[in-house]
């Protein structure tokens, strides 16, 4: 779909050696991209793994 140019990065939990909602994954995102968690939005397709995991990480 050629949309990757619109993102600063794309992270896949399995590439990071964990599985969402593991906080390790979200901390990697936060640290790597210098994210301010309360100013970030998680885009995902799973209410538990993506949304709850992001909420637990402060996003």
C-alpha cells in the first residue's frame, strides 16, 4: 500500500522477541522513538494485546 513513508517506524513485537501486551515491547517503542507516552496513540487491531497493552504502558 506504500504507506510506510508516513511512519517514523514500524515495530513488530515478534521482531522484538516478545508478544504484546508485554510491556517490554511498548518500552522499546517509547525508548527507541523518544515517545512521550501520554502524547502517543497506539494503532492496532486487538483490544487486549494492542489497546490494553498500550494503556498499561501509559500511551
